[in-house]
C-alpha cells in the first residue's frame, strides 16, 4: 500500500480519475437537462453503447477519431428522436421504455460488432492536448491540463449547462415543464416541444459519452459501458439536479475507478480481492442513493406524461 502513497502514483491516479470521469459527466449532464424537464431516461446506457460502437467503427474504417465523435453524436440524436416519439408522443411509461432502449442498445451493438468487426481491433483514440504554460506546472499540470479535447469540453459544459438552465428563457421553460407542466402550457410554453428538445440534448450527450469512452480505451467489446450509464443517472440524484453537484459526483466515481485500477496495477489487490474492489463503483452508487434519497426533491412532474387534452 505504501507504493500507492507516492507523489507520482497519486498524481497519475488523479489525472486518470479526471479522464475516467469524462463519460460519466457527459452522460449525467445530458440526463440532468432531461430530468429537469420531467423526463427520466433509463436508456442512457443503451445510447452510450450505440454511441461507443458508432465512434469506434467509424474511427476503425476511416482512421479519424474526430469523425467518429460526430457519428456518435448523430447516433445519439437518432436515439433521442426515437425516445421522444415513444415517451412524449405515445406517452409510454418512461421507466419501461428506457429499459427497452437499454436492451436494444445492448443487443444491437453486440450484433453489429459480431457482424461488422468480429474480434476487437485496437484503434487510435483522441490524443492529449497540453495547455500551454499551465501543463508545465509541476504535478498540477499533469493532473488538470494534459487531457483530450473531450475532457476539457465535458468540464466546460458544466457552467454552460448551469447557465442554460438558470439564466435563459429556454432554461426557464425546462424548469417550468418539469415542475408544473399544466401551468406552463397555459402560459404558452410548448411542454411536449420543450421535452423533445431536452431529450435530444440528453441523448446527444449520452452518445458523445459513449464515443468518448470507446476512443479513450481504443477498443470496443460487448457491454463496454459496464453500467456507466446507470451510474450517470444516479449522479443526477447525487448532484440534486445541479450541474456542479453532478460534476462532483462524476469526479468521485472517476477517482474511485482510477484508484481501483491503480491498486490492481501495483498488485495491492489480486484474486478475489481484485474482483471485490472492482465492485466499488456499483457499491458506491447504492450507498450514495441511500444517503441522498431522504434529502432530495425531484422535479415534481418527473416521469409524468403531459396530455393537454386530458
């Protein structure tokens, strides 16, 4: 254990934790926007898988990781349209339809991978970008300023999403339809239109999160996300529907995951203990939900469909 508590290892662990937090953060920010409008999307995991395969396969065939990201975004948008049709137009139960999206993403990506690729083939991912001057700061430079473009984008989205929700007319509409959709409708706000847009935004970010994951590890395999989409949903509750809180939760989960990986690398845990520590993110998810469940106030209209003819 003493090998872990060295400056070089701790710095590497924190830097890795920030990188690992990127997919969590992107997906959770998108889910935050959707839930603030009253839409719960339990299909985030499935959308992440579709985005991951889209980015991976595009990068594999074209050699361009950037093009892979754009295809992942497009895939997320398509899934967003599908989910909006199911939940907003057809008024399907959000929990059940979300699980359906997850199962579709899991099975569809596995089928595509077997038919189009077969065996895992490594690809070139996004390269780290050093921020001039800041990346040269001892220790802090390696932790904060030597990451891929997507990591910087993910963390810059935190204040952007906060501003969108709290300082724009569209954000006011999001909060209104998530709390009292009937009142918002009487004031001329399109409830279904607003929810459709938030679903699109949320799924685009989920697709981008999957793309970030695939390009970070440089490979695709069955169930690559391994529950990260469900953890992202839990982070929304952890952060009490606030982008800053969601970011804190994503960093916590990223650092826990990085610590587990570092312990395995150093041989601190092995065998059965290694399997147990691998469960740490899932266990932490359960603990967090238990601790915050009594002090959170979800959007009043969350999971409640709106029908102005009712």
